[in-house]
C-alpha cells in the first residue's frame, strides 16, 4: 500500500467513523477528549497507569468535573468507551492522542518523561496507517525532536509515509460554563501537510469549534505557550499594580473597573494570591527554558513568574499588618482560609496558591483551618489537611482573620461578613456584600 493509499484509507476511516481511537492519559485533558471521541461514534479506549481511574471509567463512574456523568455511563454501557492499563491497545488504534502531564522538575525545568515514555511504548505497537497527536503542553520542538525519532526507531515505520504525526495543544479550562472540549477551537500543526490534513479531519469530525491549521508542530507548540504566557504576564501586571495601589491607598479593583470601560486596547486581568492550574504557572518556564538554548533570556516572562510566585508571601505579609491593628501577632492567631481550589467552583488544587498561603501562615506559627465545599481534604508536601465540615457561625467567630483565597460562588458571603471579626478578601469575592466595615481587599 503506497503513501497516498495509506492516507486516503485513514481519511475514509475518519469519515465513516470506523477509525479506532486511543487516548493516552485520562486526566483533565484526556478523559473529556475520550468522551467526545466516543460521543462522535468512534470506538475509544483510554489508557492510564492509575488503576483506580481505569476502574472508575470501566464502571461508568466519572471523576472529572467537565464530563457529564450520564454521558460517560451511557458511552461505557454502549461499548463505545473503555479504559485499560495495557499499552498494547495501541496496536489496533488508528488515532492515538497523548494527553499526559508535563510538569516542571525541582529546578523549574521541563519534565517530559511522561511524554517520552508514552512515545516509547506507543512505538512498540504503532501500526502502519495510523496518526499520533501530542496534546500535552510542551516546548517548541518536542514533537519533531523527541517524538518523531522515538516513534520511527521503535516502530521501524517512516513518518509521512507509513504513519502520521501532529501536535494539537489542549485547551481545557476546568469549570468554564461556556467553553468545553467540544466547542473550543483547535489548533493543529502536523509533520508535513498530510499529517496536518488528517489530524484536522479527525478533530473536525468531533468538535463544534473551528480547526485552525498551522504550518508545523513548532508553531502549534509555540502558540500554546503564547496563550498562557500572555495571561501570566498580564496577571503579574495586575498583581504588581495591587502592591503599588495598596502603598498609595488606592483600590486596585476600582482602578481596573474604571480602566475596562475603555472599549479598545484594554483587557481586564485581576490580582490574586498567586496563580494556579495546569498551564499558566508552568508554561512560561517551558518557553524560558527553550529560549536559553538560543542564548536568549526571557526577561519579561521570567520577571512575571517571579511576581506571581511572590504573591502568597505578600498575602501573608498583608494579613500580618491587618492583625497588627488588633494587637495580634501571626504566631498563635487563628486563620480560616476560604477556598483552596485554584479557581472558583471546581475541585482542582493543582498549583493552587492557597496551599502556599496556608504553608506561609503555618511557618509563622498561625493555627490554620480551611473550608472548601469542593475539596474535602488534600495532601501537600506529605501533610494531609481536612476541610472544616461546615462554614458555621462558630467557625467564623473563632477565627482572628478570615482569608478568602478562592471565590467560590456557593458561599454565603453576607453570612461570612456578619459573623467574622475581620476578612481579608484576595479575590474580591465579597464585592456584592453591602456591609464592608470588616473587609479589606487585596
């Protein structure tokens, strides 16, 4: 079978929904993607090293907030979706999506071991006429410089002739009520025009959002970093503005509200106790690390990271000043933290600045409790913490200071205000509370 015939055969499988799909990694990116592939009619198998996740999927039990429970159960019952810890599923797959973590190591450098190990395992089973798409966020060059040689060497197949390879960055915003995997536009860059065409065809057959094709995987990899570096830098600007405004006795929140009345040239970003999640705190470091290979230091990007990383300490410092007004030191004070998830109305604590804020208070000798309706307990640096069961009047009154670090919308902030000695609101969660004599904003 020649190159054109292999390509046409795969495109036909995509068109008539007979292509078999494998999704490597069933986390916040992989499981929603697997569900959408199965919903579109493709027989989909997910792989994960965690047996607990595999078991839950096969039992039709959902563990990701952006996935609809009944949809997952229905797809499993229909035989369109299953999960396994056996990598050999790849041998039957026509489309393989890699959705594994790409964290930073202890030196703030990219840890691409999960991507590399996935590529090695895929290469053992990769069949002629299939396409591999990397979705994990990474540095420009990963697809062509890392995946391509591993896949070719391990499989004995030739990219662009026997199999196809592309990069399409995940765009997942946990808790977003409007944009989900299905209706978010997708960027695709393949190794050669054929790979781009095939990957675009696959995503177009599944998603409602448009598919934007770019000239190479490097362009797609770089645009993903630009998306999140843009947010990182603008959040850093908002955070630095709040520090300046506090020193001048100006409300940064009022300043931003005024600035965003301009209908052009300004987009509102807001300060907070730091940044969290799976992308924004990490992606700029990927770009900065790669730039050093070309003898360039990303001054603005690295500075924004420093500013955002310093915000948990700034929150603790501001809290100390508040308590000083009441002649209370941080050491021995009771602090109640409201919200440990990295953003409102979700249970995701990855890179959450609230965890660092709690750690900062404890280092100063404070007695810290937290309440989060979405996070009953969590482990951080080997220590397990458990949420108070109920945000009661007594819990609030016992606290010398209540610190809001996540703006969950299902908390009664009027109740919080009326029963708290003092509140330090780092997210402007209490903006609609009328009585404000015991509230201070970041």
